[in-house]
C-alpha cells in the first residue's frame, strides 16, 4: 500500500524509467518491508520551464 | 473548502468525467457536510506508462 | 487503481469519514467504472491554522 | 528546502510565470526566512476541463 | 482558483506564517492576476526526521 | 532535483526509515542518473484510519 511519487525532469528513456520503478520497488521492500505487489509508483515528468529554484526556472539558467 | 484530487488512468470520456465530479461532490456533501460550491475537484489522467505496481508499469503488463 | 485524496478541515467524526470513503468509492465506480477494490482513498485533515484564502488563515477569520 | 507548488488554470504567459516564481521566492524569504537558493517551485497548469467546483468543470460553466 | 502548497521545515511562528500567506497571495495576484479571494494556500510543516537529501534525513546531518 | 515522496502506513522504525531513504536515493541515481545530493525525499506516515480501499479504512478491516 505504499505509494511512491517521483517528480523529475523530463528526458529519461523508457528503459531508464523501467529500471527506476523496478529499483525503487526493490529498495522499498528490502528496507521497509511489505511485498512488491503492494508498492505503487507514479512518475511525473516536470519540464524545466516549470521548475524553479532561487526564483528562476531551470530552463532559464545558464548551462553548467 | 474540501479539495478532492483523483488520479486515474487516462481514457475516460468527457461525459464520464462530468458524471464523476458531480457524483463525488454529492457524495462529499451528503456524508461530510458543507455546500457543493465549497467542493473543489482536480482530475489528473495518468498514463499506463507512468504508473507501476510491483515494479512494472501498467503499460508493460500482459492483458488480463 | 484510481487514487482519491481528500483534504478537508479537521473535525469530522470517524462515522462521517467511514460514510465518506464508502460514498466516494461508490460514486467513482458508478460513473468511471472499475471495481471498488481498486479505489484507494487517503483523507488528510487540514487545520484551520494551515489553510488560507485571500491571504488569511481560516482560523483568523471572523465567524460567519 | 521549502517546496512551493502552484496549481493554476493554464493560460499564463512565460513572462508572467517568470515574474510569479521570482515574486513567490522573494515573498517566502522575506517572511519565513532562508535563502532564495533553497526555495523550489513547481508550477502545474490545470485545464478548465479538469478542475471542478460545485460538481461542474470550469470549462462547462457559463462565462461571467 | 489557484492553489498554492508550501512544504517547509517545522518551526515558523504563527506570525511568520500569517505574513507568509499574505505575501504569497499578494505575489500571486501581482504577477499572475486574479483576485486575492481566489488564492488558496495550504501550509504543511515537515519534520527534519522526514525530509532527506543525499539519502540522509535533515535531522541526522551535522549542524552547519 | 528529483523529488521522491513516499506515503506509507505509520509504524516503521527510525532505522528502517534511514535505510529506506538511503536505498531509494541509491536506486534513483543508479537507474536515472544525477547525483545523490540532488535527490530529495519526503516520507509521510498515513494512519490506517485515513487510508481506505474498497470503501473501507484499513483500520476497520479484519486482520489477515
């Protein structure tokens, strides 16, 4: 019944996302218990034009 | 002032969504009180490629 | 697999909350389909000292 | 480390959004302390067809 | 109808929180438009024992 | 900058939670990239009296 939500910048491949949800599920079960079937995960891609730190969108920051 | 959020798989029709928000609002008022006007609802469609259980996306599971 | 979240002012009784989750579940299934067992609901009580409109906490507003 | 999330109707311009995250960051630091660099903001546009009050989507309400 | 959520470390005074929601509401209206009455804010205090970066809770980090 | 949120039943020990955030952070970095320092996690304990499936709170279900 644990619900895990991940917000991250858009751009990961489907293969990365598949590996991510598998690894997060294993990490949860190994440390907090429960069964893999009980673990739900929702991934949300966030555009760099929607995520700001220090009052500036990531899309507007100089590279580096 | 209650805020209801619904995350569900994409695919419902507009008519289903209209019926859903009407029914949820009525269900809230009938049991928890308040006025319909105070009830806010946000619906979020989640793609099957973004919702995993048991470490596997719904989009990757065999049908059935 | 739908996930319903309800944020509301603290103060409902346990009986009201039981009726609420039952009614919301029925409302979802009747309009959007799926099975009752698939519907998850998390209720979150919000204190009036944590919910503001117009820049003022509900706890600080005059009654009425 | 504060995390601010804003859900609002779609339609603001990029310039408005840039001004918004700058102003929210300044508002936070001026009143609650911390540094601008610690303030994160995620903006989420919500379509009027996904946000309901009184059981009716904003998209379905008569203008005015 | 904008909904602003703020998650921050517990510890701010009531006075700071009152100033915070007032300032955030003004910041929203000044840059994104709308009326103060339409702006809702929910504040959530997060304990340092519940917020981790780099895999370590804030509560477990050395001061400084 | 990834933000991971975990909602789970209350009851894990501090040691389990420490192991959990460490393991989730490692799982993220190993599969999706980025640095451990960029990964933020917020854990939220949910009471069984606040989480329902099939219209019934976990607290009200018969054991087993």
